[in-house]
């Protein structure tokens, strides 16, 4: 009986201490990869920059924006830092640059392994480490970012449990079903806990998209963060 008692207490402690990020501090959206598009410039070759401008542009085409979020890191002029493929065309090449630690840290994009989120022409989504990525004519959409959050089921080895480095974060992972899981934190969160959420959902691989600049547009959950200043934007349009 005493053994059963301690077992029950142990299980209760686990349930009390396991973070419930989706309920408490994350906004999440599960998407059909075949419906996902990547946006950067409008039809007049102007950078969209914000979800507000994307929504206006989509509306002008008599369509409706269902979901949007920032889609990876970018230079000061809005140019993607790494690979960007749009409608099968390579707009920016894969970035394999190695950056050594300068001062206190390495920029997030270059914290290896970094990775690529891409969707092929069959509508199947992938998150893969940059050094394992192969360019193919079968890729419809792709964006590169970093670091990876989850790699082959394991949390990125650099992340530290209990780290005080907490900011708003956004990311993307592939669920066991093949659907795409997007998440953005409602409040500051460290890398370890953010990666843990994707791991708990069964994502074998997940990729960090960006930090405090992150925004999400998801009217079905009454989330309309339409400001921002981005490079690539992930969107779903009807």
C-alpha cells in the first residue's frame, strides 16, 4: 500500500509540474501544409513588411487571410537572411555561413544546428537541419531560420532548462500526422521550455522562427497582431 501511495504522489507531482504551455502562455495553430504560402513582396515588388499590409493586399484580391505569422529572420532591409523559395523559385540562396562566438553569444540564426522549413509540390511539409537540406525542383515553399528547437526528437543541446533568457518566441514544427504546428508565446519564455512544447506534441523536428518581433494573426482565436516589421510572412488564404 505504501508503494502505491508514493507512486500516486509521484504522478501528481509530475502533473503539477509539467508545463501546460498551450493553455497558459502559447497561441498555437495547426495547419494543412498544402494550404500554406510564403509571402515577401506584393505584386508591385514592394516589401509587405507587416501582417496588416499583407491582409490589405490579400483583401484587394477579394480573398481572405485566415492565418499569418512571421516566417524567419531577415536583414535590416527585409531581405531573408537565408534560403527563401517562393512558388518553386529560389529568391535567396541557402546560408551555410559559420559564425564564431563574438562577445556573449552567437546570433540565433547561426546557432547550429539551424534549419529549413519547407513544403514540397505534393503538399508535404518538412523541418530539416541546414546541413542535411538538399535543393530540389520539387520544393514549392521554403524559409531558413535558426536555431532548430527539436532535432530528431531531442531538444537542441545548447538550450538550458531554467535559463533566465526569456523573450517572446515563435516557431514551427511537424506533427506526427504530417500537419504543421505553429506557436508563438503570449509572454516571455526561454528556449528550453519553448522547445519542450514542440517535443511534447510529438514533433520530431521543430524550428525557431524569431523572437520579440514575432506576431500572429489568427481571427478564429481572436488573435489579430497585425503590426510588425518582417521579411517573409507565412500565410493561409481563402
